[in-house]
C-alpha cells in the first residue's frame, strides 16, 4: 500500500525530501519509545494468604500502568477518585444492575441489548479507527488534515490505555463475578449473594475500575468532537464478535454511551466505572487536542 501510494506521486526533490523526513520522524519515534516501559516485566504480586490457592494467571496491563505516555505528563495525570464505599446505596444499585443485566443465564437483557453486549466484546483500534476513517471521508479532509486527526486519536487512545491501568492497579477494585459470588461479605444488606453467577462474556484479566473500553472510546470521541462537534455524519461499525450485527450513530456521545451500557450488559463492569472511565477519556482527548499537533496556520 505504501509503495502504491508513492507511485502516484511524481518523482523529484519534493518527493524524495518527503520520504526522507517521514523516515527520520519514524526513526526518532521508535528510538523515543524503545524505553517507554511497555515491555517491563510483569511483577504483579497476587493477593493471598500463605498456603491459600488463588487463580494463577497473571493479570494483564500491569506494566502499562507505569509506561511513558505520548501526550500526558504521566499516567496518573487524570487519575479518578476511588470507587464508592461498599456500604453505599450507589454500590448496591450498580451491583444489582449488573447482576440482573449482565448475567450469562437468566438475564433481563432484551434481544437488542444482548446484541450490543456481544458487539462490544470487540476491543482495540478496530472499534475507533473506522470511525475516524468514515468521518474524515465525510468531511473530505486532505492528506495533512487526515494525518493530524489520526495521530491525535492514536496518541489519545494510547494514553487512555496507560491512564486506565494506572487507575486499575491503584484501586484493585473487584469484578462483578467476584463481588456477586461474595455478596455476603460487603456489609451491605441490599446485595444478595449468588454463588453460581457468571457474566455474559469472559471477564478480562485485570482489575475492574475504571472501564478500559469506556476510557478508550471516550478519548477517541473527544478528539473527534473537538474537531467536528458531537453531531456528525452517520457512521456505522461492525464487529467480529457479533457477526451480522451493525451499529450506527449520528452523535459521538451516543457512541460512548452505548459502550458504557454494553459493559454492564456484558457483566464485566459496574455503571459507575463506565461513567468514570468515559469522563477520564474525555479529559485525555481534550488535553491532547489542546496541547499537541496544533495547526501552523
């Protein structure tokens, strides 16, 4: 694809200088990121009592929590406050919502809500880069404008990953499958234990608070909103985890809100974690746009 694109550009000094500059920038970024901490050993220490078995798979993302960000000063720059007390009414409300909406068996989800849950089991760049592609095409951005918007989204979403793992491994909050099977241990009479409860999808291997999917989608959406506004040309997404299902949006805020709902329907997050994650993601996206890759004219 690279060589095909270059073939369409006439040979000459501008082309050769452009190639040289691009390769120089790429080399400098690779050198900068070579010691960013993302490949540090996973030294997570399992919580246990001597002699007591705990699941033995090490959780994911532990090293990312201390990695060097692209735009943020440090991963903790927008670290949220601690999650609510387990004795609170809000905890009981969120506990019971995910218990009923996110159950693998006996859920109160509608057919559409189940489709949404399955759809957003898909994570990563495939959930936001197609949004950038479709909006860039609809707005008829030129090459330089495209480069800027894709770079800003990439920076913000990368930093969202660092920020969310900083928070997750600061608070170590329990996942619904752990909490619901131990509902008699939180000193809250409104949370009834279900010893056989299972989530609709497999629980990710890292702490619960806040929602990583939500912070990432919000970071991408906030960059796009800063450039295009909340109301945008319609865009449609598909997902390999929900074949035959598509989701369409005309507002970036609705796109983020659906992800928050989906992670509750999936049975892997509480609502507050989605809302807090989205709020942090918006801060990261806005900060990135305000401080980096500013137009020169």
